[in-house]
C-alpha cells in the first residue's frame, strides 16, 4: 500500500478554489515533488496532508490513517518543515531540538541530530544567529526529531545561495537513502529534476501533469532547442525553411525548436551556406553561426507548454 | 505533560535571556522606586486630620471649622472607630477628639474640658506641626485667659508609618503585573503567530489548547518571577516593609496576573501583527499606570477619573496590595478586590479564546 494517498482534496477561500480536486499517491521511500509557481496551491495541499488545515472535500490518508479523522496520530508519525523556519526566540540549536523532541512520544537524541546535520559547532548558538543554510538544516533536523516515516518539506531551498542549496540537496538525498518517504514543494525545476522520482505539476490548484521528470519532458517538451546569436542573413524566414526545423523564435538570440537536432545542425554548419562567410567589421570572413548551444527540454519547458506561464512568475 | 512543561520552561528561560525586555520591566520598576523615593522621600506638607465630635454642639462645630480653615489643614469629621483606623493606617497625621460638654465648658455652664489630640507614635515633623496648630487654635478659640477649654498633652497611638518606599513596593508589584502581564502574552503570542512558531507547534501531536495554555502560563510565571526579584530588591536594597501577611499578598498578585495576562491574551486575539499588539498594549498600559493609584493615591485624581479608574483592574490590584502591605489589612478587606479581579480574568479569557486566531 502507498504511504500517502490523497483523494480529491478541495480547499476554498471565499470564491477562490485554492486546491481543486487534487489526487495522487506516494510510494514508500519515494521523493515526490509538487512543482508550481507561488500561489498554485502547493502549500495548502501540503497543509491538508499535515493536518494543519481541514479540507472542504476529499481526504488524505497517511500510513493508512485518515488525517482529518485522527490528526494527532498522523502528526506523531510525520515530520514537518514549514516554509518559514519557525523556532521560538532566545533558544539555542540544541534546546530547539530538545524542545521539539519533548513534544513527541518518541524522539531521537539531540546529539545524533546535531551530528547528522553538521550542527555540532552551532549547538549553543541562538537560532536567530544561524545562516540561511544552517537554519534550513536545523529546520529539517526538527522535522526528523521524532524519526518519522513520512517527511514534508515546504520549499526547503527557497532563498538559499547556490552552495547552500547544493548542500541541502545532499541532505535530502540522504533522507531517501534512509528509506524516508518525502513530499517536497518547490518552484525550482532543477531541484525537482534532481531530487524527485515523480513530480506533480500544479497550476491554479489543479494537477496538470504527474509523472517522472524524464517522462514529463518526453511527453510535454520532447524537442531539442538550438540557440544561436542573431546575425544578418540568418533571419526567421531563412531558418524556418531549413530541414528539420519545427519552429523559430527570435529576440536577442534565435531559438530553433526541433526533434531532429542533427539535421538542423548539419544545415546550419554547412560551409557552402550563404551565412558561412559573413563579412565582419575588420573585413575578414567569419562563419555566421556563433555561440551555438544545444539543450534538451526541461521541466520549465514542460510547465510553459502545459500552462503557457512561467514557474517564476 | 512533558511537552507542556518544555514549552513553559522554554518561554520563561527565553524571557530572562531577553535582556532588553527585562530591563524595560524590572529595571524601570527599580528606577521608579528610586525616582519617587527621592521626590517624595519627605512627608508631605499637607496636614490631614480626623476629628471626632462627641459634643455635637454649635460651639464644637464652630471650633472644628476654625481648625479646618487653617491653611494646609485638611480636616474630616468621622466616627471614633473610623478616625482611629485612619490614624493606624497613617492616612491622617492625628485625630482630635472634642469631648462631650465642650459647649457647656466654653459658656462656663459646666466643668472644664480637655480637647484630646492623638498622634502617631513617631517623631515625624507633622506631629509637632499638628500639636502647634491645634494648640494655637484651641487657645485662640477659648479666648486667651479663659481656662475652661484646654488641650490635653498629646497621646500617641501605635501606627504603621508608611514610608514612600513602603508605598512604592506594592505599587511596583502592580506595575510589573500590568506591564509584564499584558506585554509578554500580547506581543509574545502575536509574534509567535506572525513568525509561524504557533503553526509549527501545531504540526506536532500537541493539542491546540496545550500550546495556547503553555504560552499563557509561561507569561504568568514570568510575571511572578519578576515580582519575586522586585520584592527581594525592595526589601533588601530599598528597605521597604510589609505590614501585612505575605500569605495575603499572594491572592491579589495571582489574580492580578491572571486578569492582566487575560488582557494580553485578548489583545493578541484582536490584532494581526506584533507591532499592532505592541501599540495596543501601550495604549492600554500607560493610561492605567497613571490612573490606578500606583504612583500616588487615587484620592488625588478628579472624581470623574476616579470613577473610570475604579472600573479598571489595576485599581483593584493596587488597592488590595496597599491594603495588605501598607495597612496590614485582613482578607475581608481585599475580598471585593479579589472577586473583581476574578471577574476580569473570566471575561478577558472568554473573549480572547472566542476571538483567537492561529494564523
């Protein structure tokens, strides 16, 4: 049986339906991602699974227990990290871990968690003196204080610098290695691609697609994009006439969508092509194709193709 | 229970680590004691007297009117028991007893009489002043040579001489109940809600009521601990005295704390942000501070203001604490105060629990 079953969850605020009939299930030991822009309903969905919000319709079952029916039993067995890292004032890192540990029937020793999350040096530091990355590590340590089977992480890396984000990814991958079932929300596609076995893409409270990242890309953003600098003689009309080209967009750079990148590249780099010898300012001939990049589709492309909007908007 | 205790301990410990907040409440209370001690260290220039008229004649009334007309003298006519209670509580400098037969003696139709002056058993300057004033008035009223009326030599009564520090200690206890009680809970809860600490606690298996009650009990304990520190300072450093029973100090302190913690809880329930909580708390605490007799007796306030102040809980905390600590009053004297504080507690907690929002 799946660790998590979400069946037709609905949450309304007045006229706004924040979560609109969301269903999915998460297998044991899986990292499952909810990907979508701010305000898409990711956090509200998570909160109904955590027992922090009561759904208007539908239900969530965690480890076989109905969340709305028995929230305290569920809370005993799950770990929760909220978007805002919330620790009381004038509390040291060790005290925070001990405090949260005392709120559960069973808890892990503070020393173990400090070691595991590389916080031993900061054990006696007040939590408000921690860096963003340290704070997020503490926040995840607090989510694991009761040794939960299921862990919820709400935008664990938002606001972190790239190095701290990378460190945290290693921490989250460590959770998978220990057999935890993890549900995380994010609006970073690279995070979802790297960490999640499966991803649900959410927009306006609805799941618009749900699958593994490679299959989502294969289905919704199957093509390859060839990008190059725009130069005279290589306008949109010329490019669209080339073999293998599906679609061309141009602003500062030219983007060519194709399913057969090798055919397009062959035509572009043909030495007999008119743009192969473009006169430059110093009078020397140069090839007109410059700064060429070939890239695969990403979850961002999937999102754009499914919703017409951007993840960051 | 383990979780509840851990939450309370964490909150109380945090409040003592928050030095700025601690200085603001405890430090300010000590500072007030110093300032008011320096300002009003000497006894006041007003001479307050009680008179007991046992003669009830036109002559005795006229005598008392002349005495009352002396500049700086406030004279109240009272029954025997009431007058001596005032004297014992140090609310008057002396009691004058006009004997029965005063009028007859003055018109030489009866035997000679002595007006008797009762004073505090102290060597304070007011006692000498009252001797002199009453002696002069009496001599003048009796018409110089006529020996039919004279002033008996003053008799002293055992009284509680309340110094400015003795008065300030219960006042500062009330001050801490007011400020810490309201602020710790109002601002604390609002801030924990804004910073989502309350929500984080709710994601644990604790009951919602346990979370809320732990924060309120924590706030109350902070107040009581601060009072303990203040009392030690007041007795040890400032030489303040308690004329009453320490046991009787406990009910007004506890009930005052619950009433003001209730107000703090109510504030946190009606505001959205901690800044709004801070503002509303200040709007409530500062006027109360000056209206409720904690810095000077409420009798000094205009009647209208007194009436308003008497509805508010601080006046009752202050009254009960002064009654016990300055006048050595028994429980019967503070029963009303305590009952009104219970009512305030019940009303504020009910309203706050009804209006409370978790986010």
